[in-house]
């Protein structure tokens, strides 16, 4: 566990410094019951789903409107206090890790579904609404909200926007960014602004979604609703090993079939799932594929015939097809419980998140296997095989001296493998605080400078979720335009570097 | 016709000023035959597809690589000369309108397809490659590039990226932004940077695509290739009027069918198409719908039965289905020639481009009809009905005193209608120089400030396609952060406003 940020230098909410002044202002803006300063209650917000990093927030506030958030952010600017937004706290990269010298803005009181317009297939919701609540509100009328992170019962749509969350069905339907039509945001300097995909001008919505809280806070989100498909077909295919399963994935995609989901689990992940939820996957499988097809009935039937044939041709020794919703749930149960299940076979583990081109999967899996042997560390593989998004689970015993460090090293070397194969250090969990240090392995200084240009334009004082995404909190005066002397203020002799 | 920019103040490429120095430098960078200064040859670049705005460029260069473009852009920064990029010049909003005090960077010598990787369904191309050339390179192997602007035989992929171009099939398959996976760009200060959708960090690709040349120049584009659908079904349905056609569109989308395209033409557009290409649409039609379905054969059959029923239920009096590629081409011929065909029934016309929510279509069409009567100006309607993207053609006689002005007024009032109904001033043609003045009708000052923040971050000297998109060329020192005194340079007393 790492206590990432030190205690507030000004003595916290009761001290003499800026945090105390901000606390008083927040009480004026929000009323006293929406401002948390009690150390025990503050402690409950010390981490998100990535519990490795912890910090007790200096102050927690529970606003109920965009106007309140804007007022808090303007006060943060006035007093120079950093702010971090948090939805349900299910993120897996520490993106909502609080700061002990800052305020944590929690959106749990902003849970209203503001409007549903089925004719234009849109819903407008507040950021604290859970992902699943949107589907529940429209399911009876034949619609659903497509992105489905494993945490969808509790995770908030605001957090999904911040992290551009994915899920098993993102292979066919895309990520959060593909299902958000517009956002009202509070900018890092406290303005309320609309970003709309269909507007003229820049599509800043694309840059905002997935910016992990560094470009502002979403306060109202317009999501696209999808029509419930006529038919769904879920099948489980058991293979002797991950290589043959991988070949089946390539054959399916290569044939032009785009399943709603293709998930793969290796032997160790299957073992963990069996131990935890007795999912009853075929004994002796070295890998299983869960393939889900959806769409018009006629198309699903045709695709199913192709998928079955391609699985068998590539070595599947058993195929099961769900005949109803219960059987479908049974097939998914093993996959959906895989992360938590690993706790049954290992005292501790790290969930990694990386991406490789689909065609590089076999080579990368073999290399992970080699790493596992080299370090004597078990790695269970669970992944969204269709889009090359790996979730290796690096298992270790936290009682064992040095095991955590070795596991972290294996985990980091897996990311190096992803980069070397032309992939990415995150597929859907985000960079957060956890992977900021890997950004330099993936990007050139010029690439990072270009991103920082935007960050500095929105947030010149570095107050909006500082310490996340970027490896070095560059002073905005150091942005490339200024460094090279082309910034007009510098050129006109009206500014110097500092 | 409007000569938008005045002659170069320094006497042009042969004068004593910055343009002359840039010309000399460009000859060093590119060699003499890639630098055009002859006034007659310069004149051929005076406008893009929107011929209403014209300006002879100060200088035209024909680079062959990203490095050459970066060198030219750095020279522009050194001498303070604005630059405009141009692909094939088919844009319809004046986005590639040159500046007489600047250089036009034409990508017509960058026409190489650099790589095709069918396993990962990607192609990497230079910006001057035409849209259709990508499809032609992969068609035999069962793939195609999905976005299909009407100009696809000649328009360049670099221009498509700049304008986020659409086309008839964007209803189902999305716009250019949905089919571009990565771009190498030259930033406005001359760096070469990679933007990749799947990378960690900000998705700046989303903001870059559609930024109309104001955030830099794409020099290498990675596009997604799509699998040719197994079956395509094209049908033409004739309705007594646009209202009944519009109801059929709503019924089809409401039933959960997403056709590849649904195009509508009204009586005047049909009359023009008949006059020009004798497309043989059903006589007496007040409106026709062209509906194209594609996908697996079984699904297409099922959807066809639904579409046919819904068209008939909503008043279609004749339905034709294409039996082969020739008949398909015949159905599309009328629609694809509609813009040009209008020349047969009117000496001059303005092509408008606006968007309304699909559900607002009937009300907006009725209001356009009223405007048409009020001004005594004929308006032919051609539109991508499925996504509410209107292309009203405002007809006038340019020999008639004041007719052009009245047509421009009608055209502007149509945009007001779109905004009032919650739509946008452009669906796929961009803002360019033509619609910059409408931006303030659609956006608040704060919204525009937020976009300008990004523009100023990338292009603090306002050299990259200046005068486009934004209504007022704001000095970057006036960006909101600075105005409010929160910029660190200002706060530290190291910069003043100027």
C-alpha cells in the first residue's frame, strides 16, 4: 500500500490555510451536511477500486447540481486548492485517488435521470446515475445502454465518461465515447460549458471523454440508447490450450463475423472461477471462449453456424449453447466473477490492463508465460480476445517478502510487451495515478507535450485532478510553444519563462 | 462572388516581405518545381467547391513528405506567414479557401497507399489519396472504406479528415471520425506528432478530425477497412408528399431497422434530377425515398420485408427494388446527381447543410416551405433523412437584381430553423469560412472560448488556416484563463495582457 500524498500542509479543514477557507466556503455553497470533515468519514474515501494507492482526502463535498460544482471549482481556483471528482469509486487505475491537500467532489447525490426521449434514442442523466440504472429505466420499452463494464451495477456514468469505460460487449458496440452524444461540464476554471458531438466546431467531447478528470467534471450526460437485439446467442467453447482458442478468435473475426463479445479465459483463470462460483466449465479445458452473437434472429443463426464450425476446425472439443437466460447467465458467471475469484487461489493479485493488436495475441501470451516462469509468479489470463484487450491477473502472496515487488515487476513487464507489440498500456481502465509513469515508455516527449498543451489550456493552474495521467506535472508555462519562444507573450517581450 | 482577402501587403512572392522570404525557403526545402508563384497557375487554386468565396493564394507548394510539410510550417512560424492546407479542393464550406498573404500547402503529390493490413483491417495512406482509391485497393479482397461523400471519386482522405466528411451511408456506419484509427500530423508549430485512438491519454484524434485545418495538417492516416456486406438491397419508394415520406422514415427507424442509407428527395429535386439524368423515378411522386439495406443475406431479407410494409402503411404508392448492380446504380443516379442537376432548372443555387433531430423533420420542412413562399425563392430538398441532415438547395437567378442576397437570406434563415429545433449549422460540410459568422448563433461565448482555448494551445500565433471556423479571430492572449487573471504567467506578474 502506498500513501501517495502527504498530509495537508495547512492543517486540513480546521487549520489556518487555504483548505480551511475552502471548507468554510463550501459550507456556504452546499449547506453543512454536504461537507465532510470528520476524519473517520473522510477515510472511507481514501481509495477507489485500485486499493494499492491510498490517501485521505482533505475535504469531501456532496454537491447536488452543476451550479454548486461550478461554485466549488471557482473557490478552488481562488484558494489554489486541487480538486478530484469521484463517482462510485470503482475505477481500477486510481483515477479518483483523493489528495490530502485537496477536495474530493463526490457525485453520489446527483442521481437523477433527467429525461428519456425514445424517438431520438437519447437519455439525459446526472453523473452519479449508475450504468445499469439507465438500462433499467428503458428496458421494458425495448432499449438498453450498451457499454457494460463488469461493475455496471454500481459504477457511475460520470466515472464511465472520465475513464471512457469499456466492457465485454465493446467489441461490437464500442466504448463509452461511442455512446455519449453530449456533456455539460464544469471546466477547471469553473465555467459551465456544453460539449456536443453533433455541433459544428471542434469535437472536444472526444477529448473530454477519457480525460480522467483532468479537463473538468461532467455534470450532465446525454447518452445514446440502443435497441435491444431481436436475438442473442451465447456459446461456450472449450479448447485444449490458449493457442488453439486464439486461432479460433482470429478465424471468426477474419470471416467477417463481429460477435457482440468474445472473451477468453486460460486454465488458471478457469480454475479460480470454478473454486469461487462452481461455474461448471468443461473439465480439462486449457482455455475457454465465451462468444455472444446478437442481432436479427436470421443473422444470428447464420453467424452461429459459422462460429461453431470455426471453433471446431480450430480444436474446440466441447461446445455449449445457452438455451435460455438462465443458461446464458451460467456461462457468463465464470467470466464475470473471474477477477474476484482469483482471491480463492491467491492471497493477493494485481489486475493488469493492456492492449495488443489481435494478430499479436499468440506471441504476447507465450511471452507472458515465459515471464511467469522466469519470476516464479503465476499469471491468470482473462481477456476481451476480440479486441486484444488483456487482463492478466498477476498472483502473489503479500505475506511473502518481496513477492509484491516481483509481481509489480512482472505486471510492468507485461505492459512493456504490449508496447513492444504496437499496443497500449491501457485498454479500458485508464492511466490514473497507477500508470502515469509508463506514459513515457509509450509516447515521445513531443506526443506528451501536445497532450499537455490541451491540459494547460483547460487547467493552467494544474488543479483538476493533478498527478493523474501525466508522468511529470509540467508547469504550464513550460508548454512547448513557450519553451520554443513562439508564444506571442514571450515573443512580444511581455512574458519570461519561469 | 466575394474576394475575401486582400492582395499580399508585401508584394507577394517577388516582393520584399515575409512571403518572399518564405518562397525562397520553400524552394530550398522542396526544389523549384514544387513551388508555384506564377499568377495564372496560382489562380487555379483560388477556391474550393464553394466557389462563392475566392482568393488567389500568395504562394502554392506541393510537398511530398511529412518532413517537408513540417519544414514549411516551421518556416511559416519563423516569418509569420499563415498557411492553409488543401487536398482535392472539393469542400463545400470554403475550408480550403487560400489567403493572398499566405501559402497554400497542396497534398496532391502525397498519394501513396503505404500499407494494407487486412488481418487487423487497417490501411495507412498519405493525405492526398482519394477516398475511392482506398476501396479500389482492397475491394477484390472483400473490403471497403465506408464513408462515402458524393465526391468520393476525387476528394482526398486528408480533406475528409479535416472536414470529418460524411456521406449517404453514414447513418449506419458513422462519419470519417469513426473510421480513422490514427493520424500523423504536423502541428501548427511544425512538430510531427502521432495521434492514436487506442492510445492511453487524451483522445486528441477526436478533436483533430473535423478541426478544418486549424489544429495542424494530417500527413499520414490510418483508416479502418470494413468487410463488404454479404448482401445489399436498394429500394426506391414513391410517396405523394414529403410528410408521408417522413413518417415512413420515422416508422423504419422506430422499428429498430438501421438501413445503410435512407435518402429523401422532394418534388423539385426529383424534377431537377429527371431533367439532368432522366433517372426515371415514378411520375407524380411528391417525394421519393432511397433505402439501402446491407448485411448478412438473411437479415437483409427480414429487414426488407419490414421496410416494404412500413413504406406501404405510410402511403408509398410505388416500390421498386434493384435486382442487380445496374438497377442499383440507376436508383442512386438521381440522388447522386441531385446537386449538379439543379443547374438544369435554375441558373444559380446555394447548397445548404444543416441538421435537425429526426423527430423535428416534418416541422422544419413545413417551415422551409413557408420561407420559400415568403421570399418567392424555390427550395429543393435533398437529404440524408435517417440522421436528419438536410441539404436544401436554394435556387435563384444570379442575373436578377438582389436575388442572390435574398437566396443567401433564406439559406441563413434555414440554419436558424435548424438551431431553433435543437440541431446544428452543419452536418457534414463543415463551418469553413462560410459559416463562421453563424457560430455565435449556436454557441455561447463560453462555449466558443473553450474551443479557442484548444486552438490557441495548438496555434498561439493563429497561422494554421486562420479565418476559418471561428467568427472572431481572438488573440490568443485573450483566452479566458488569461482574461480572468488565472494564467500563471499573469498571476506571477510575468505577463500582461496585450
